[in-house]
C-alpha cells in the first residue's frame, strides 16, 4: 500500500513541476499581469495564451497582426496577452502612470499670468486738519492766533503787530495712476479651474508744506494752526473784525508746517471657476466662488516747528501728531463669469459679491504738542466691522500662439466700512496750562473705499 501511495505522489509532483516549468518559461517573473488585447473588450481574460513575447502587447496565438476587431491567427476566442512590468520599487517616481505622471498632466495645462496695474483710490474727505469751528470757516477766514493760556500770540521781536492763523485742509492727496503688479496661477481640476492670485500697489506718499506768510510792510504774519476742542466741546469764533477770536485752544506753527499722507494697498484671493453651464453656446456662463483678502494701510502725519510759545518761549517745539489705520478685509465670494470667443479673441466679465469683514487696527500718537518736554502719548484700538464688497473684472484676451496670450482688463472694487486715519483723530484739549494734551482716538466715521483701474498682462500655458 505504501509503495502505491508513494508512486502516486511522485506522479502528481512530476506533473505539477512540468506544468509550472512550462509556464515559467513562457511568462517568467512575479511582476506580470494580464491585459486585454486592444479591440476585444473582454475582461477578465479567458482562452489560450500567446507565445513568448519580446515586446509588450504583441502577437496572437498562431502569429499574425492583431485585427481591430474579432479574433486573430485562427484563435477560437479572444486572446489575452500578458504585459511584463518591473516591480513597483524598480519603476521609480517617473514611470508611466505614476503620481508624478499625473502631476505632469496637471502642470501641462496650468496657466501663469503676470499683470501690470495702473489703479487709483478715492482720496480722503477734504476736511480740516483740526477741530471745526461751528460758525467760522477756519481755512478761508483768518482768526486771531492764541496760545494755550488763551492769550493773543505776539511777536517777541516786535516785527509783526498782528499774528493771524488758519487751519489747513486735507485736499492735497491725489491717489491716481498708482503702479502695481498682480500674479495669477490657474490650475485645472476635474470640475473646472482654480485660480490663485495676489496683487500689490506701490506705497504712495504725498506731502503738504506750508510756510508762514509774512508782510513786513503791513506788519502781519499769517501762520498755520490746528484748532482743538475744549474738553470735547465745539469751538466758537467771536466776530472781532477783521479777524475772529476763537474761544478754544490751538496748536500754532510759526516756523513750518508739514502734513504727510501715506497709502499702501495689497491683497490675495482664491477662486474656483466651474465648468460652463452653457457649453458651446455663444456666451458661456460659469459659476465662481472663493475667498478674498484685502489689506489697506494708511497714515496721516502732522508735524512742524513753533519757535515761541507762552509755555516754553526759549525752546523750539516740534509738534507731532500721527494717526494710522490698518484694515484687514476678508470673506467668502460668489459670482459668475460670462465670456464669448470670436476667433482668437476672448471677451469676458466676472462680477462677484464678497461678504466681507473688516478687522481694523487704529492708533494715534502725539508728542511736543505745547511743550518741548512733553512726553509722547499713544492710543490704540482694534475693532471688527461688517464690510460688504463688490468686485467687477472685465477682460479681453488675444491668443497669440498655442500657449501664449496677451490680455487687457479693467477692475472695479467697492467696499464699505473702512477706517481712514483722518477720521480717527480726536482734536481735544483741557485748555489747562501744564496738563498733558488729550488728543487721542475717537470712533471715526467709517467710509467707503473705491479702487479701480486698468491692467495689461501676458499669460502662458505650461506645456
């Protein structure tokens, strides 16, 4: 019985060895997989195997070329061939169908656009750089110059018999033709395109310098002044022909006056542009949604020299008032894009609404308001506001080659709830000699900001 079992076992082992040996000669290696012959549409495979191959995807059993459809070389059924592949470790990151191959496909359809911007902003309100007088135009109508003790300013050198003052206004800012740049990257996705963009305008600095106006023949001196409230109360002017007598303190500048306004605007955003609602139509419509961030930083600085004051007649006083505001506007956006194509010219418009929030940081600092030894003061406040925003982009793009386009555009942005530095200064004083000044922050009137302008750009597709 034992010899029979042993004989039977040997026969089975020999048969298995023969079968595995034949298969190993025809399809060696453990890294092979079955693939269907092009055109048969059959999976999983069945039927016979092709003879040993020297190239991938070649041959039918019986030889001959592969027909587009049907069977080849007299085979009775669809013939499956086997592709020899190296192991995953041997393929490496650049092998076909790898993750890098998919990244290359996305990169080949990515667009890069660089734009030159020429934009402008609406300037701040042309108000007084000081507290307004309730019954007197402090800018165009002169008033008697008073020191902090409410005494009339006199010339210690007896050259001028009358010293009058006026309050400058913030009308010297012209925020037009500001240069900037914007970069945009468009990345294709399964359902549309994602655009990442960032822009920045150059910092603008504008100045107003005023020197006293002296008339030696008439014995008059006309100097700038910053009028102040009297413990928060409005300042009044009494008729005192030909000038007015103001019943409130003021900061006098008998040597020089300088006002400086700075602005810096930048921002960034991410938009997802969906596939067309109306493909192949004369005007294609696409949904647009994303996130937008805008940063506006501004400052107003008032400075100048007063050589003679009743509080410190021996030392020059360099007055300094600086107000800063920094707005961070951010929020989700939603809109649409409509575009049409005429041969190589593409015209489009993209209106968007942004549900914005403004986190603004405001500060006011002062020093040497009435005395050269007066210490610096600093007041700061952070606050959040709802700041809805509307954005409109219009463009015309001309296809110059397969992967290069020229583009011109127009942008309009309008946002409310913006803090501006001229609105945040509380021009106030206690009118008590020896007490520190109480110029500081006030709850400013939030303003609307509009920035708009034109752009020209070049766009490349990376393939």
